[in-house]
C-alpha cells in the first residue's frame, strides 16, 4: 500500500505536463520530491516544512524591467489619493528610476499611501488592482492550474517584498488561488497610514499565518468580472505622462460634446458629435418610429445590457429620435446634463411598475434590467420586471469602448461624473444592435422571458451570461449593497 509520501510524489508528478509552460510551473517543477528533476532548487521557490511551498510573488506579478512596479503604485496614488498625488509620483520617477529596487519600492509606497485611510487602501487593493495584475496572470495560466492540482494538505504561500500586502492579497488569494499571502505591512494608526513599509521577517511570520489558513476548493484563476477605478490603460510612466498632457484637452472636449448633445436637434447632434471623435456604430436595421397613442400598449419597450449611464443616449442616437429611460440612484448632475427624459426608480416593485408603465404609455422607453453596469464581457442577471410591462420587448445589444478613462464608478460622488469621463476619451465609441422582438405573452413566466433576453444579448455580443447581481458587484467593490436613498 502506498505511503503518504509516495501519494504526495505521485500527485505532484501528475501535474508535470503543466510545469514547462509557465513561471509558476517551472518553480514547482524544481520542488518535485525524489529528485524528479535534475535542476537545482530555484531561489524563487522553497519548501516550508513538510506541507508548504513559498513562492516569490514578485516574479509572477512583475516584468523584468526597472519600471515594472510603477503602474500598480501609480494606480493607488491616483485612485485613492487623486490626480495631484499621481502627478507627484510621476514627477519623482526619474529619481526613483536610479534607486536600488528595494529603496524604489519604499519610496513609491510612501508617496502613494502616506495619509490614506486604511479602508480606502484596502478598497483599491480589492477593487482596482486585480484588473491590472490579471494582465500578468490571465485565466488559463498553466502554472496556476498546477497549484490547484496539489494535494489538499499542501499550502502555497505567496511572498511579496515589492508591494505591501494590502496591494496584492486580494488578487493573489481570490483570483490566482494562493492559500496565504505574506509581505510587508504599512505602518500607521488604526485609521490612517504613514506610507512606511515595515521590514518582513518570513522566518517568524510564515509559520504563524500557515496555522490560521485553510485551503479553498474554488477553481483558479478566476476572471476579473468586477473592477473599479477611472484609468482604462496600463499606466506606465510614458502613458501616465501622456494622460496628464491630454487631461486639459479632455475636459474641454467633454464640455463641447455635452453642449452638442444638449443644444442641437437629434438628427444633427450625432453628425456634429462625430466631427469631434464620438462614434455611434449601428449594426443592422433600426426599428421604425411608432405612434405611442396609436398602440394599445403605448410606445416600444427596449431592454439593453448596461455598459455606462449613456446606454439610452446611444440608443437614441442610433434611432435618431429621443427615448425615455429609467434609472436607479441618478445624480443631480447627470439628470441636468441628460439630453433625454429620465425617471428615477425606487426599488419598490409596485411603484417602479407604475412609473415605467406611465412612461411607456407616452412613448418609447429604455430599461437596463441588469440594474448596474459591468465593464467586462459578462452579463449580470436580468430583473424580470420589464417583461411584465408590454406585450413584446426589443432587446438591444450595446457596447461602449474607451481608451483612457472608464465611464463607470461605484462611488456616489465619482458616479456623478461618469458621463463626463466617457466624453473625455479621445474617440469614445458605442455600438448598437437591435435584435428581434421577444413576445412576453407566449405563456412563459417573466423570469423565463428575462433569461431569454439575456441569452439573446449574450449571443449577439459574444459575452458570457452570469447569475451575478448588482448586490454582488457592490459588496465586492464598495463593501455595501449599492442602495442609495433617492428623493
């Protein structure tokens, strides 16, 4: 009968097909027991006790270049501290560039975190940085699959000496699958950080954290479906400098574009806005205008996936006529700047049904059944209320593309500027595709109709349908359920 050690060796050998194709795989190959490889043990991985491996996470997260650690720190500086703090970090980069690696990391940590609230630093690590790090460790990385193939009694510890734990822990544990993440902690009080990184003594800390950790059974790596932050590009030093040079022009450009949509007639506004770089691409035919008073159920009901607050505006541009829209938690600024009629919803089912039915009786209405935006190619679960309002619903597949700034946010204050940020991009683009109407009176329940519409939109866009909800998004990104009181 095989011993525990033999079973352990056999399990490790079973992942041999993965190990030659990625960094983590090669590191694990050097740790195969029984001399399975002639290679010398790698300095990037070592064994801790009988049932743990310690991996240098910096080798996984960083490319071998002097500025590799700059983008994550810059995101912290901008997203948590503001554009001025980010500009300070960028201005110091020529000096940071010539410092030794350890001193450079400490200096960037101090500039990025000094004076920040602990909870805000944790939010950036949980909501913003995983998208950046996922570009270095994409889904399907063979070495990460090798980690998942290890026996349950084996724990893999990720150690980073370049980044404080608050920056990398959420990504390495929740998306990559490391069981423990250990590194330098940031000094400070109970609420605020000084930005000073403490020294890391792994001989004392690692055995202690291992005792408090249990392996999970999730499949890794997981895709990053939800993420926050404004910057939509990899903020290398050169790209960050270009963004700051472009920023004043972006503000002026957004003001001009807003004025075009608010002041000019619909048939003219799209043409003039296109001259400034805004593009609305219509795929396939558009529904003809109908007289809401002539129809027994009023206007046409459009149900679209939700990419930004401007989804209904993009649909109106495609139709070349205004439509009404309903929304949750609308800011006063967005309401004032909107070129189409908007109506707030209350999240009270009967009251919302009454409001939407009243609007539909007067003309065409656009609803976003997901209830919140999603940046990635995924569709959230559709609320079925829209399927109870009219005899048929027209699904509309929309997609928004930006290059510099994201046009969505979970912060109530930042959300007010979502539309402005979309129009600050050099060439913002919307694609709009009207699909075949779906009969809501075919005997199917409203939930079945909602699922049918979700599948149709997912197929048209090439997205993946999910059962995730607005609550899931806000619990992950903001630590709340995303419910904002409305007047």
